């Protein structure tokens, strides 16, 4: 069962109100010219403190789709060269993430596209290449495959193949991913690992409303194309206090959500709340778990994971996607390379099975809390 | 079955068609040309003085306009002098007036007029219909030979479909299964087209066409079992509701990704053709689906490979919330057929008789001539897109009500069979209550059946279980044994 993640957020960097102006005056989205906001972000060494900025930042309780809606609103407001489009985006999107945006910013900046994913992404690449921010919505991650060629062969290589003359860094592709309880084969998939095999794009997956808002704004303003997968199970379920202003969270920076000493757990997106429950149950049995939210899957923060495993000596990775060739395999291999002598048990992977995503058998397919708990115990008593 | 008024947009246009599409379509498009390829520099030059000889109009009389100075100059140059050595002579016919341009990409004649083809024809493609909104035959309509038995069978199936949709929709709302979508407004497309096909024709559906299976004998129980995902579901509970399929009934199991079935139907038709089966393939899809790359790939493949494929587009005005104006700027779907060299027709998708005739004729063309046909059936999606959608967010209630009450295709056909004396209030009452009770009985039975066994999670990924899946099944059974309360109890282990 999913629960809201209401724990205090670490490191919410509020971008000063003058960011927008800086952005406007920065015509180049990518090509090594960082936008004002990005510059500000990187110069202030984020994500080192776990202190939530309690008190001085106005916050409001929001669910995930509303937090994403806010981020999109800010993106449009702070940069006149930003556009949002995709199937059914105009009326607010099938998950309500683009609610009111067309009314507020006009149909030239927020619009429906024909039902054609390859068209959506190809169009977005071209728009981004002209120094715009193209925020493309793919209605479900399960339907991103027609756009695979555009993402893998085009977006990812636009900069490299031109010798950095061109880039489509203003491109962000948003897509809801993951299980939802009744989605069957085609409304449940977690295709992140396909994209993690593609140098040139970034893959970002938030776990909660406040994370989503900050990470999405960073993704939109990042000078590289980003595929941003949103955990659709949490659109309504996950509610937490979200800072009201414009802020960004750093990419390629994992976050230690819960500190522990016996085993390191690494995950992302909706799976984290399941893992968190397993950590709580394990602690009742005297096992201290460290839980890490990877947040950006590529380029990923190996250092944070490595440091944690060097402390705990054990690693468990968990994701909904099938275990074989999942991103857990990459994490496992990297950590074995780096921490071989420190490991006290084989790296555990608690993931989906190597089957299509099944409707009736979903509760069996899923990497559930008790599967994780079982693997934690096996690892600790290895 | 030829019927008056049934017009298929042929590649070789009829005069009638030419009139309709006069602005955009002629037999072969002439090619505008100013500079001749054989430019020698010495020939009479156009005013601009560039190295080139103005091309004359090689077109037929209809393409030629008044002679210009340029073309007069041109005609003074003897043909022989224009031929460069080594150039293939056959590139030009003896008769200059009929010289054709023979680039490999298009065989056409020249024109010196620079004319862009307009984006749409002057008049939209007319819609073939036989019955008006009140179920009365149009004045000159030549109706198909349809006897009472066939007509009432079609009507019964339409009522069954309508009833199943209404009850299943409510059942989903009450939480009995996870998802549903209705065919309301498109019952005629479902049933009339199915009736015009043969059972051996292979049918690839999108998701709003369960009526084809129904016509072919998929029972209420079969539908209910699939929606409940129970042990009797042919798909073994793996897919969402409405993802039907039946090998026995020649309907490959559908999937959710839009338009993927279209090129598959073309491949299937090629297989049928090569094995000399007296059958075609049929692919149903929506207006939204026509935007996907797969649609365009499918039409092109079908034309090139000359496959017996009938493409049936349900242009119901909406793709979830997206209106057709955000989907395409062409005159609907029908005109796209010509873009690929495919014979096409637009039909009233709420007129059972017109649909029946058009599909019957399309099938004849597909099989006898071994070529694809595109049918655009105009309709309206009366229901919400699905149980996950609330269409009042993007369209007016009055609009829905109008189509539901005034334009209902089931009612329209009923009026016609009543007028034939084949149907009356008594038979109506009987069939409606029979339909209701059979749907409810099927649903209740389906709800009581067990779910498919757990092993079905791992089977059928491949023809046999590879070692990784065998191992994963053992691991799963192991955790279930340890944590029996963590898993649903309705799935037999
Ligand atoms: C590749 C793909 N993209 C998006 C979707 C989500 N989706 C499901 S139905 C639909 C609209 C389809 O409209 P249309 O083809 O007109 O069929 P209709 O629902 O009107 O019968 C969309 C966008 C999908 N299923 N597959
Ligand atoms: Mg439609």
C-alpha cells in the first residue's frame, strides 16, 4: 500500500524572485550557457544540509499532480520561451497535470498535439534546438516507445554529433510511469532502464510532490534533454507540504532519506514508499536500514551510494521494472566494482519479474514490502 | 453488391468524382517546369537570361494554357537539337504534345504553370448513406438485398451490444471490475461491418469494436469473463477489461497502444493472399489513431504489397478530449487513402445499411482485386472515452444528448425494420429484457468464477518456461509461504 510521504524535505532551495529575469535575458537554453536559475543553484552548494527550511518558506499541502502543475506554471511564467504540449494537454491532461495552463498562458504555449508520440518528441527536439524550452508530455510511459528513435538517436546525440554546435537541451519529456493497481500490460510499465542505456539524456524520477516540483523545474532548466518519469500511483495519493515559490532540486544528486548502519537500500519514485515501510518493519526487528532516493538515474550519484555501502557493507536495490537488465543491475555491478572488499553479502535485487506487467497477478508481481523485508533479513544474516 | 450511390474513390476517377475533387485531383499531376534539363545556353532564353530554356507545357489539352512567348520560342528549336548525346531517346515520345516526364519518382506531364495543389478540395468528400436520420430510405437509394432474418439478426446484435455496454459500464462504476468503455453511437459500425464480412476474415480491432466478436459468436459469458479476469478469460486475466481476442473467431487479441494493429493487419493480409485464402484482413481504428506513424506505414505497405486489407476508421469526432480539428486538417480520413494510392469511401457510420453495403463491396474489391480499401465511417462517441474519463470537462452536455437521443444508430435501424414489417413493440420488449437478463446472468456467473492460477503469471512469456522464470516462480512461492497474508486470497496458488 502506498502512503503519503510527509517527512520533512531536505534542502529546498528557493530560487530568488529575480531568477525569471535572468532567464529571460539568457537566450541560450543550453550550449553551456546555464540559465540564471541553474547558475544560482549550482553556486549555492545544495543538498548538503538536511535542514528543511522550516518557517521561512511558505508551504502548502499539495498532491503530486498539483505540485507538477505548479512547476509547469512556474516554468511558463518564468520563461516566455517555454511550451507545453502533448495528447489531451489542453483540457488539463488525463492526469490533470496541465490543468488551467492553456487558459492562463494561451493555446500557443500550451496545446494538444495529434496522437503521435514520435511526432511529439521530434517536434519538441526541433523546438528546443531553436533555444526554447520544450516540455513534452507522453500520456503514459507505456506509450513512449513510438518516440524511442527520436529520443535515442536524435535527442541524445544532438549535441555530440554536431560538435556542440547544436543542442536540444531545452527538451524535457514528462511521462507517468509505474503500477497503479489495475493498469495491466499497458498502463503500468516502468521503462526507465531503456533510457538509462542512452548517453546524452538524463533520467529523473521524483518520489513525492515537493521533490517533483523541484526536480521538474531543474529538469526543465537543465541544459540537457531530460526524460522525467512521474509515479502515477502517487498523483493523488501522495500529499505533502510543498514550498510555494520557485525552487529547484539538484540533478544527479541522490538523497539519503533515512540513515542506517546495517544495510543500504536504493530506489526511486513510487517504490521508495514501499521500501520505507520495509525499513520501518526491519527496524522493529533491530535492523538499521539506510534508504537512498537516487532521484536522477543517469548520470547517477554513485558516490553517495558508494559511501553508504562502505558504511553498511550491504546493498539492496528495488524497482518495479523486470529484474533482468533493470537499472538495479547497473547499480549492483558498479557497487560490486567499487566496494567488493567491503561487501558482506551479495547485492540483493527485489524487482519485478521477467514477465509483462500482469493485471490480475499485479500484487504477486510487485516488489512488495514483505519481499523487501525478506531480502533485508537474508542479507543481514548472510 | 453494387448499389446506387455507393461510390468508391478510385485511383482512376469517375467524372463525378473529378467534379467533386476538381481543385486538387486530376489523373496524374503535371509538373511545373521553367528550365529544361537540356539547357545548352545557346537556345532562345527567357527574359531572365539565365542558362536555361523554358520548358513548354507537355500536358494534355486541359493542362495547357494560352501559348506564351516562351513556349513559342521553345517550339522553334528542333527536337533533334535538343537531344544531348547519350541521353536516352525513349525519354521523349515522338509526339511533343504528349511528352512525359519520366523521373523515377513520378510519371507525369509538364506544365509551365506554377500551381500549388490546394490543401483541400473545393468540396468535402460526400458521405454515402442510404437511410436518413429517421430510418427512411433516401429517395434514390438502392437498398441492399437484406432479408428479414439478416436484418433482425443485425438489430438483435446491436441491441445486445448496447445492453452489454450499458450494464457493464454501470458494473464498473460499482467497482465490480477495473475498467470499461462503451461503443454507444458506434453500434452500427460494429455490427453492420461484422455482418458484411466472412468469419474467416481476420479482424484486428482497436478497442471500441467488441461487436465483431459478438457477431461471430463470442458470448456474453466470454465478454464478462474477460472483464472480470477470471479463470475462464481466454487472456488468463493478464490484460485490462475490454482487451478481448479469440483465435477461434479470427480476432487477434487487442492491445492498448494505439494504431499498432494496422501494419499487423497488412502483414496478416499478405499471408492470407500468399496462402490463397478466400479471406481478407480488416483493421478498425479511430480518428486519433490515424495520426500515429503506424497508420501511415500500414496504408503504404498495403498499397505497395497489394494486400486484401479493409481499413475501417471510426471517425467519431474525439480522441479522448482531443477534437478532430486538433488531430488533422485534412477532409477527414477518407482523403488520406488517395495519398497512398488506396481506394477509399466515406460512409455514414450511423447508417446500418450503408455500412453493410460499403463493407461488403470493400471486401469484394479487397479479395477479387487483391488490394486495400479504406472506409471512413463518420460517427460520434456518445459515451465518455472510458470509465477513466469525464467528457463533460471538454464537450457540451447538450451535444452528447443530441447524438444520444436524436441520432442513435440502433433506433434508426429499428425504424427501418419496423417499416419493413419485421419488427414491432412486442419483439422490442422481448429482446430488450432478454438481453438484460443474459448480460446480468453472465456477469453474476463471471463474478463467482475463480481467478486464474498463479502459475499463469509466468507461463506464455515464451512457449516454455526459461530457467529465470522457473527460479522466480519458486522465489515467489517461497515468500507467499512465509507471508501468506500479504497476498490476495482469490488467486489459486
Ligand atoms: C500509443 C498510444 N498513445 C496514447 C494512448 C492513450 N490513448 C488511449 S485511447 C486514445 C484516444 C484514441 O482516440 P481514437 O483513435 O479516436 O479512438 P476512440 O477512442 O475515439 O474510439 C489515447 C490517446 C494509447 N493508448 N496508445
Ligand atoms: Mg475517436
